[in-house]
C-alpha cells in the first residue's frame, strides 16, 4: 500500500476523539489567526476584483465571503476567502513545510462546513487532518521544492484542502485517494509572482481546487492512486530532493500542528529576524542621516523570499528585508499600518533603505539574521536573531494572539463581534453549527 493510500485511510478513519487535545488547541489558534488576517485582508484591493469576478460567474448561495456578508458558491467562497487571508502576508507559517499552511486549508474547510451546517468539532477535525496531509507533503518535498521556484503554500495547499473538504464530505478512503489525485494534477504556483496579487491568489485557488477535487471524487471522478509518491507524481516532478519517508513518519503521534508559528509582524517571514534584531534601535531616535551603513547577514531563504531592494508599494515592502530593516530602526514597528504605499515611499525611510546592505551567510540556518548598524559618530550596534517571536520555541501568548486578531478584525466588524468570536473559538468543539461563527464575521 502506497503513502497516498495510507494518508487517505488515515483521514477517513480518524475522528475528533482520536486527535490530541494539544493539536485541537493549535487548530483553534490557527483558525482564530486566520479569521483575523482574512477580515483585515477583506479591505485590500484584491477583494473587490475577486468579488466582481465570482459575481459575474455566479453560483448558488452556499457559503459566505467573510467581512462582506456576501453569499456565493462553496468554490467561490474558498477562492475569495483564501486570497483575502494571504494578501497581508500576516498569516501563520510552518517551517518544516516551507509554507503558510492555514491560508489554503481554512477557507476550504470553512466554506464546506458552512454549506453542510457542520459542527465545530467537525470543522476542527477536518482542519487538523487537512493540516497533517498538507504539511507532510511539504516536508517530503523539502527545501529544494521551494528553491526551484514553487510556492509551497500553493502547491501543497491543494492536498490539505482536498483532505479537509473530503473529511467534511464523509469520503471513504477510496474516494479520498482520488481526491488527492485530482488535487495533485491541478498543482501550481510559482514564486515569480511574489509581490503581486497573484501570490495571495495562490492559496485561494488551492482552496478552490482542493474543494473541487473532493466534490468530484464524491461523485465518482477518478485519478491516480499514487499522486504523491508515484513515478511522475508530485514528489518526482516538483522537487529535486524528495524524502518520501516524511509522508508517513510519526503519523497519528507527531502532529505537524505543533510546529506552526504565528506572525508578530505583518511582512514576509524572511524579514522577521532582521526586524527583531533592529527594532530596539528605534529607542535611540536615530535619523537616516545619523547612520553610515546597515549591514545584514542572513540565511539564503530570507533574501530568496524578501530580496526586493527598492519597493514602491506597501505590498512590495512586505517582501523587502531592506525596507523592513529601515522600518525597524526608524519606527520600531512592523504592523499592518506600517505597510502602506505612502510609508514605503516616505523620504526618510527611502534614504535609510539605500544604506542597507544584505548578504547571504551560507552557514546560517532557515531564517537567521545578524545585523550591524554603524553610525556617523563612530558607534556600532550588532545583534543576532535565530528565530523570531511567534515560532514554536518562542510563541506568542494567547493574549498577544487575541490582540493581533482584534486589531485586524475590528477594522471590519464591531468590537463586540470580535469579542464573541474569541470566546466562541475557545469552545469551538461545542458549537453545533459553524454558521454561528461565520455570521459574526459579517459587517454591521
């Protein structure tokens, strides 16, 4: 029996009671964080474009576009909510799979759950199982998958969305393995489009495609039974250094949900160690003219993902370690309010940004960063950060998670709704119909 089949059987047979309480609590945090970034993202330019598109193509009113109160088809809701949730690049990360795991998964399972009037326990089960499938595909594909140029959030997100949606549709293992195959043949998403609307489009399309895969499989549509491990399958085609053993290693015992991290800064994860290394300098009230040079040594991944040297828009600024370095020194903050077009083009920030030099240190792991700031009065400030706040070994507190959620959600919905969402998420497993959660995400 191949790995794809074993994963399908795992998803099919696993019930809420079989999932560890720690994994369930992590799933709740993922969903809370995702709701916040989705509501915040609903204010961005990508939202009306996609809403106009899905309105034009039509569909039954089955699921809700969050922050808008608009009903559309399950597929359309998954697309729009998925894209809105990634546009701020403030969503969770999973280092082992080189991805943002929740943004293709949560919109898929929430859309299906709302349509099916599923319970909170059903939603959490589907999310947790979809996360495992998605993360294991990413871990098996490894770093080389990302280095080639694939956007792992998009590619592996197809499998997670199919697994989660399939669980909510009560697919048996035979249909689930076909759903994985249908999802896998739709996989795409290239890093060339980073810094444009197409990056957040990726998880939306992955969510949509994953739900479609599950719905087709439910109706008897067939596909390869070995889409992950087979010759010409995902691992064979999409990565140079596959490790098939990671598809099943520790299954049912070691949950990848334990390895998720939540962002404390509203920018690409590759900028976070640099921000953290420099933000304390803001207390010195330095000006661009006070600084001779800013030197950054960082891991290759940091510059691969966030190497834009001269950003012109707020979105581009999120993918610029140069801009984020200047922002940290001058402002000491990197929340969503710092990434506007106006602030990215602020003359003082631009002046300092031009003094930032960044190089790759091949000895550094994952996202490590070392900084050195030389001032014109002869002083030098150095720092080194291996992993930023928000990662599993240095997590955000629940209070910090709630603060982040409310800061984003209340841009769109009343504070009373945001408060009720937090309380509802705490006991989501007791909710009989997730529509109660969705309705709180509508603007008044």
